[in-house]
C-alpha cells in the first residue's frame, strides 16, 4: 500500500511534535512547515530528524509561513498531501492583544490561504484538512459544559482570528465539498508546552523553587478555570477526525475543569510542598505551609531550600488580560461516541509528568551552575 502523505504546519510547536511522532509511527511520510529563525527552532522534533542525505526520508521540513501564500501554494503542490494539519498559529492569547493584526493575518487569513491553495491546485478531492480550532471561541461564558452547539463569544484578537478560521473551514466544506474539519480543542499541555503558557510556567517554577534556583513565581488571574488535557491524547483525536467518512467538527476535552490556583497547589504537592493561598486580587499570595521530607528525599530535593512561611506565589497585574475567559469545560461526548476517542491522561498524571520533566531539566541547570558553567558570556 502507498504511504500516506501528511503536511503539518506548525510542526515545531507542541502539537506538531506529538502529531509528527504519531503519524510517523503510523507509517506516514510527514512534511512539515517551519519558519526561518535566527536560532534553531526544531528542539521539539530533533529526535525525529533525518539527515537530508538519507535516501528514503519520512520526515521532511520546508521553510514557510502562513502569511506567505505563494510559499504555501508551492509547498502544497510539491508535497501533494493526503492530509493537511494546520497547527501553525500565533497561539498566545495575551500576546494577541499586543500583535492583533499579525495574529489575524496568520491565524485567520492564513487558513484561507491554505484552503485556496488546495482549491486552486485541484486537490479538493484528494486533500483532507484539519483546522486547529479552540475552546477560546466560547470566550464569555454562555453555557457549560461547552459543546459543538454552544454559541461562540470570542474575547481576544486571537479568538476572533480563530473564529474567522473556524467559519472559513465550514464555508469551504459547504461551498466546495472539501473534507475540512474543525477540532475545537480545549487546553492541552505536556512537558514540551511553551514556557509562557500558565501550566508550564508553573511546573518550571515549582521545580526551580524546589531546587533553590528561584524564589518566587509571579502569575496573573489565579481564578481562571481551564479544562486541561494531555497533548498526546489530543493529536490522536486530530487524526481520527480525518479518518471519518464525512467531515465534521468535534469538541475535544476531558470534561473536568480546574483553577490556575489549584494547578499551582497540585504542582508543588508533586514535589512534597504544600501551598496555602490567602488574600484577594493583586494582594493574593501563596505561602508554603508544610513540606513532606520523605517525598523530597525520594526526589533528591534538599529540604533546606524550602522554608515554611515563605511566599512563593504572588500576583502581578501585568499578566491580566484586557478581557478574560473565566471558565472553560468541554463536553467531549460527540468525540467519545463518534470517534471512539477517550483521553488516557487525567490531570494528576499530566501534572506529575510535567513537574518531573521540569525537575530533571532544572537539575541539569543546577549542576551546570554548581560547576560554574552557567555564565558563558560572549559579549564581555
Ligand atoms: P505552539 O505555539 O506550541 O506552536 C505553534 C506553531 O506555529 C509553531 O510551530 C510556530 O513556529 C508556528 N507558527 C507561528 N506562527 C506561524 C506563521 N506565521 N507561519 C508558520 N508557522 C507559524 O502551539 P500548540 O502546538 O500548542 O498549538 C497548535 C495549534 O492548536 C495552534 O494553532 C493553537 O492555536 C491551537 N490550539 C492549541 C491548544 C492548546 O491548548 N495547545 C488548544 C486549542 C487550539 P515557531 O516554533 O517558529 O514559533
Ligand atoms: P490560554 O492559556 O489563554 O487558555 O490559551 P494560558 O496558559 O496562556 O492561560 C490560561 C489561563 O491562565 C491565566 N493565567 C496566566 N496565563 C499565562 N499565560 N501566564 C500567567 O502568568 C498567568 N496567570 C494566570 C490566564 O489569564 C488564562 O485564564 C491556550 C493556548 O494554547 C491557545 O492557543 C489555545 O487556543 C487555548 O489554550 C485553548
């Protein structure tokens, strides 16, 4: 049987990395679109990299950008994909308030560029398209849990751009008969989650604080509630959507919601550190009230770094968003019954995996620091 060909935009991102691994294991040839950057940006997929001099490569990277239609047309023409997974986006909600026009261009019009490329190249019958839609579309809470029929009310330039992307996907499906699906994915995380998203910011900081490499963690809205799943589970759902007879849109979520505050508690608890929150608004703080010395010993953490009564979490209003999404909790029943999809990870396993991975990473930093190798400065 001929190998299937997939094109992944955003292959260097969290989901791109998990999806590449998933599709390569299924025997696909995977093409990925990566941006040119002044530093290497392929960390997350370096373990899958194949030397360009290898004869039969299954992973091939192409330079490109969602804001460049001629580039997209050329890459799609050259690769003739059976499946396109459009994961590329300026994906940070807070940053979208600083770069609204760019976000609209990449996250909104970028999707149109892909749809048009497929249509103009005569690939409508051949190429199936997955569009990375988001629970941010629900925005201001209308109803919970949120399902495929819950109305949208986007609350950021990111979400508004993704709303255009959602509808242009539906429109091309209806107008031209394209096999195009929206996966309305709720937040999903992993040890390779970008460091500025709240979960990874918390797990990194918890690990650093435990090792005595950092004093405090500054966060924004601690009361926001999110439905957090694992990226590994969610990329499987993307693939399943494109294996259906008919193109449809699906919510992918766990159905469980947790506050940022509780995510902090769980992350520190994984390291044997108990945090209590007190105060309100910008005055709220998280203080260490207990430590489990046996757990710390088991993890090789020096309990002397952990002082009872120490404030380790503070609120910084700089992280507040001009308009916030307070509560997200998804209803994954359609995906469960139609795609036979089920998340394998619960929140506890997700937190544990992320914290343990960051502990290992930060321990490496600690060794470098102890050995005097943390201060390479080329500019003296
Ligand atoms: P990441 O931010 O980790 O990755 C985004 C990817 O898009 C990176 O490869 C990035 O490249 C690339 N990219 C950004 N701008 C452009 C552009 N203009 N042209 C080409 N590539 C670009 O996001 P995730 O992996 O977490 O998310 C994947 C997709 O799913 C995104 O579209 C996101 O909006 C959406 N989504 C994510 C959810 C989540 O919880 N993770 C939930 C719902 C939707 P580089 O590495 O060079 O920056
Ligand atoms: P989100 O993820 O905006 O839901 O978008 P993020 O982790 O950035 O924020 C989640 C919630 O935590 C609150 N928060 C903070 N957020 C960040 N980043 N930094 C902080 O210090 C902080 N303190 C509190 C936020 O206000 C928010 O309420 C993610 C992205 O992956 C999108 O691309 C995707 O579409 C959605 O998830 C679903």
